[in-house]
C-alpha cells in the first residue's frame, strides 16, 4: 500500500507519487524531487489550480511552519513549463 498525503492546495488526499514535495530553504520554496530533503515538507498536485489555491490560502507558510514570506518563483516556473518533467517532457 502506497503512502497517502494531502495536497495543500485542494486538500484532496492522493498517493505520494502523484504529488510534489515542497520544502523551504532560506525563504525559497524548492521542489524536493526525491522527497529526501531534511525538514518539513508540503505536498502539492503539480497543477496551476492547486498552486493558486495554496497561495490564496497561504498554505505553504502554515504547512512548513515559517513566518517569513516565501519566494514561490521556482515552483511557479516549473508548473508553467519552464522546468523539467512537465507534461511528459524530458
């Protein structure tokens, strides 16, 4: 049985493999591809809708237990198609 996590955007439970793990490093949100980075992590569906919902609800700061503003550019670029492994690209 595969572990289940909850998306911080839409709050729907899904398998770990269907979600992206996000961690905060020096105030910047980073995608943890292998889900092995230290510290707290937040899980997110790799969609624009879930990202927008998470930002609207301020879910990243709450889930990661940080008080400073978080830089989300890295994740937004990835979800917009500038990163690797988006829409089946290599």
